[in-house]
C-alpha cells in the first residue's frame, strides 16, 4: 500500500481522532502532517507497517504531546490530556479499532451554524476530505490566499465560540442536518466528478452517509442522500476509459457495481418507507430510474419538474431540459434551456450545442460548443470536447456539439 493510498484512506480518521483528543484544529492538523511526513521518510526504508492508521495516529499523538509539553504556556492542556508518556516506538501502534470513529463529530463541528456555509464546506473538505487549500480555492473560484484566510477564520471561530466537538443532541439534529447533508454531497461530487484518482472522496462521502443513516435511522433525507451517492458511484468504474470521459449513454453497464445499485435501491426504499418527499429523496428516485434499462425519460422529466419546484435551481432546470429532450424531442428541451441564465455554466452550453446539432442548426451549435470548451477546467472534459470537435464532418459548415450527462 502506497503512502498516497494511506493518506486517502486514513487522513480524515486520523485528523478527527486528533481533534477529539486535543481539542485544537491547528495543532491536530500540524501533528497529522508531521506524522505523514515521517511516514514518507521511514516507510520506503522500513516498509509500510501492518497497522498504518494506528502508526500514523500514534506518531501524530506523540508529536502533539511533545509540543504541548515543550510549550509551558499550554500546561493546562497537558493536564487535560491525561495520557502516559509518548510511545517511543510507533510500531507499538494504537489499535484504532478500540477508538470510536470521530469523523461524525468532526463533521458536525465543521458544519456548526455559527460558521458561514462557505466556511462549513471548506473546512470539511480540508479536514475530512483532505483537500489542499489550492484545491478548495479552485472549487470556490477564489484565490488560494482568500481560501487560506477563510479556513483560518473558521478555525478561530470554532475556538473563540467554544463550539463543541460532538454530535448535537437529538433535539438539535434536524436543524443541523441540512448543512451536513449539503457538505457530504459536495464532498461526494468532488470525488465523483473527478478522474478515478480522486474517487476516495466519493467513498469517504458514502461512508459518512452510511454513518449518518445509522445515527439518524428515521430521517428520510439521510437515506435519500445515501441512495443518490450509492447509485451514482455504481457507475464510476465505467465513467472513464483510458483517462477519457465516457457519457452515460455510452457506458458499459457490465462495469457498473451491481452491489452498489442494490444498496442504493435499498436506501431509497427506506427513505420512501419513511414517507420521504424531500429534495434528496427525489434525486435518489431519479438516480434509480437512470439505473433502469430502458430509462423512463417521461418519469425522469416529471421528477425533475418536482425537484425544480422545490429548489428553484436553474441547474435542476437544465437537467429537466435534458430529460424533456429525450422524452418529447430536442426542440422542447431547447426551449427550456433558452430561458435559463447560466451563461458561465459550461454544461448549459454543451447541452445546448447537442440539442442544436440534433435540430440541424450547426452554426449555432458551433458557437455553443466552443463556449463550453472555453469554460471547461477539467482535462478529461477538455479532451472529450476536443474529441467531439475532431469527429465532426470536416466538410460541414459547423461541427457537432457534445452530448450531456455522464
């Protein structure tokens, strides 16, 4: 197992345990980073330990304890630790199975209502997702320095406001749930929309969703979100071929994870049994219909219509336009798209280009297609769009546009 793989699998758990142990985000993150740095130095020489997570947690705790004992101004924290002297040999690692999984505590702490929504998402992506500040900055379309300051302010707010590191009591859970679900879904999308090397984020989001379902078994929206993630993630093995994006219609369904689909349908069934009718439950039902063959586009369009009424989101309307085009023709879908104000959203232009191509309006299709290419940031998507351009009839006045959803 490589250090990179260990980082992907263990960062969130190690950091959550350290924050629960130390009560200090910055100290915990520094200790975790030192532990991974030490691993990068020693493991190539000594080999990866049998219990890498325990090794990292042991090493990080030792580093933190040493630092606290050196800094006499933190003597009060030393008393609070109530731990023995640091373990000299990290090979005598902590058995992490004997420690509670504290990632949910960290998740609810990061999503505390005292923090802004942007701070909640950014801090969770940094701590539980393990994204670098530069990666989060790109997701928010802000400079890296701005995001670094945002993260610093969020950590200071947690400390100054005395935000507790715990899952909130039952009577507060419903009010806190919406932010947590949004953050988990964003983490999933970060992993799902990227090439397979970032798929660990999708796996982490699903794990968190499963933990939340155990914590709140009677919350239909939790099961709805879990259904969405499982059903989408089932398609992930087929979404890329040799690093290139493969659209849903062109995917090899034999590569889909059948167990994930079964689990996703079970989560949706649980949400529906609880009479769930919220946005996540509706999206879960749409994802389940996409797993059918053939797909019932009229039903998908109807569900997107319901979701659009709930959310008022133009992105949802764009997805409805795709379903309407499949069910009722490209002209009907284009009519919806042309009412949307999403000029800086690349998928509006790529979808519009495809519908214009289908309607034999090549000049307009080329304009929309090139606008989408100008907005794309992902290398796989850029290659896909350029490949579509190269496949166009060179004798035609204008090229084809891209298809939509993957």
